[in-house]
C-alpha cells in the first residue's frame, strides 16, 4: 500500500511567489455581444470571416481591450506557462497498485444506494464470478452506439466511431484473462471511450470537425495507453463540440447529443459525448478534455463527476494541444471511486514528456491529518442564479455541520477581467493553429475570425494577469493550507435548447461567457478542479430535472485533496440530499443487456 499524508510539507518546482493581489472589489458588467442563430448565423459567418473591419469591431465589442486599463499589471511579469510541479518525496512505484481489487472494494458504494450506477468494481466482480464477460458487455453495447449500421444505435449520437474488430479483440483478450484467473486488475474488461481530441490507434481524429487531424505516424495518446495497459476496453471515440470551442456541444456536423436527464437541454461541452455516455450508463468512465471547463461543465449538466487535472500532469503524447497553456485531459466518471481509479492510472508519469515526467505518481490517500477547509469568495459565489445557489448552499451546510469542514471567507482580485484574459488567451492559441476557417461551423468561423484580431500587447497583458492570479492563489493556499476553493460549477442550471439551433448552430457569446464564469480560473492558473453533482432543479421545459454541480479548486498537484472533498460530497448526494441521486430516464442497464447477450451465446 502506498499511502500519502497531507501533513508532509510539499515542495514544488515553478511555484508562484505567494503574493496577495491588490484589494480590488468585485465589479463586472454584463456582456452585450450580438447573438447569431439559424440562417442569419450562416450568412453572417461568411461576412465576418471575410471582412477585417467587422472582426475588429466585434473584438472590441467583446471587451477584450479591458486589460489595458488595469494599471496594477505593471507590477507583474508575464507568465505564459501555468505548470507547477510537486517534487516527489518518495520513490516512484507502479500504477498497478491503483487497480487492486481489494483497494477498490473499500471505496465502492453500497449496493442499496438510490440512483446507483454500475461501478468498475461491479464489472470486475461480475467478470470474476462468470456472471458476465467483457465480450458479452462489448457485444451488448455496440448495437447501441454504432453509427455505421442501417439503423444507427439509439445512443450513437454520443459516439463518432467504433472499430468493431479492435473492440472485440480487446474484449476477447480480457475474457480469456478472466477465464485463466489472471485479470490485470479492476479495470480489466471495463468499457471506456475517449473524446475525439486525443490520438487512438486505428481511429481518425477530427476534433468534431470535417477536418482530419490524424497523425500520419499513428499511435495512441499516453493517457489512453495506460487505461489499455490496465485492460480497459476502448469502445471508440466520442462526440464533441467542434474544436472544443463552446460549452453546449451543439454540433451541426456530427450531431448534437441531448442531455440524458432532459432532451430539451444540452449536455454541455465541449466533452458532451463523454458526459452523455457516462450519464446514460453506457460506460462508467470516459476521457474528457478541458481548456475552459469542457470536462466540468458537461459533468455538471449531466449529473456526473469530472476532474480537470493539474496543468501538464497527465500526458497526451504524441497528441498536440491546440490550447497549450490552458488545456488538459481528465476523467469523467459515474462515481468518485471510478474517477479516482481512472485518474490514478492515466496520471502515471510519462518519461518522454518533460513536464509529466517530473510529477510524482498519483498517491493512494486513505487518511488525512489536515483540517478540512473550504474557501468561499462570496461576491463571486453569489453571481449564480438563485436556484443554483440554493442547491449549492444546502451541500455547503452539510460539509460544514455534518462533515466538520471549516468555511473561510476569501477574496480574489480581477475575477471578471481574469475570465476575459483566459478567453483572449485560449482563443488566440487556437486561432493561431487554425488560420483557415473554411469548412468550420458558422459559429466557429465567427469566433476564430474575431480571435485572429488579438494584438500582441493584449495577449501579453493577459499573461501578466495570469501571473497576478497565480501569485494570489499561492498566497491563499499558504494562508489556508489544504483549502478547497468552492463555487458552483456553472452559475446557470443547464442550457436550454432553442428550437432551430441544431441545424446551423448558435453563436451566443453572452451565455457562453456566463457558463464559464467559475470554471475558467483553474484552466488559466493551472490548478486542479473537480465538479461533483449535488442536486437538481426544475427545468423550463420537459419532465426531467436538471442536475447542478458544485466545483472545488485545490493547490497545484493536490488532486488527492479534491478526491477526499469529492468523496465527502458524494455522501451528501447519497445520504443528505432529499430523494437522493437520480438516474436519467434513458439510463441503460448494461448488466441486464450483457446477461441477455451471454445467455444467447
């Protein structure tokens, strides 16, 4: 057993100076960007992408020039890379310890928990007993997710491709290992899938677009190879918002998956296919990618768990990232136990990637001697809609009064301006790698054409503000060791689909900005962040209630602290929340389907 205790004083490489930022009161103005949808969006996109003066006009209207007025930035150097690495204080060890069945059993939820999803441990136990086989599970799922059939599977909109031969080869190999009594661990035979943003040998990579980003050399991204090495069966690639450039997963090219809890709502994005597949019960684990909340927003909207890892901790080599200073990959999972296992395996340091190689392997954390602290910036927290605040406050009360957390008031300067700086940065990065917008969806033609007008001085000022925010967070973490900064995941309870938007897409920068109001901070500063489901609110249309997520941000490299916090939040969902967890109406009973398939074999 490899056990880590929080009371060991951490050491870091590239840690920011712990410097309190200027005492700037929270102040913001609501964005007033024009909203384009339907046929006018398609026509307007052609005009915007071809008229330079219109691009400049829209760039200024978006408020990107606001950083020029922040005099305090003169005291800060630009910081381009938010990577901060905890220095290992113990020898490296094999990730096989993460997939030990005995350890997984200790963390698994009780079988009688309401709204319970099948876990990795459930699959492992069913395979060990002979009740199910990995082959039967794969064969039962493929008809539900395939697009390449006369009648596409009922859940195929969440998937882009499944290579039947590759899937069944992996499933059959896993079945033989169980039959021989030699499974690789609890992940062996477990069905997983990956967002169409990483490399997967044998698959085309298109980032949800009509373009082909597949590497000529082939190969599979390091993080996915770790799952495969542990025996996981990759069912295929998952749908996403084109180029990951918005938070709905509205995709007129590949199709738009609807929220499993309510078909009148989006899944959220850009990892919408990943969140859908987990929320619908198809798989317990999926890979997501997150440059501006793209793991956490769909996890919140779909009522599942999503981890944005510390910057550069999880290697995607040989995949090239279009947003190198903001984007990371991480797991989306049905429960905390599965999220923990999947993260620890994929987080195995990559010796061939310079930053990942320096991180210590993820640790198994069973005990903490450190006090549990939640930091709340009230002026920021209160920006959420009333329905979201109400649900989140009930969970916070449980953390404080039932679980013994200390809640402290904190402040963070330039939060709205920081969001602008993050948006400016990620859009400039993606725009520089996508100079030609031909063939993209209309909404992305508009977005990237505007982003191409970012002046170098404004980009540099954004990096100065990044440094200011990182130094202030370092100050907070030094002042309150072990603190988790908590906000709602999104200020809005889901994103309702406007009829007609699915054909051409929609460009609603105001709602996009609103949905990213909390999530951006972790991407811009590089800290890890976790979204957990903590309740539900009434929809504006349809019958299914809309999930609400609570989000925590921890110190660089402190995923273990977030996992403890997430497990405590899972207690609220299963023990404290009136009515408990809700599975969506379209939830798939994979075990029943696989049992039926096995009986026919």
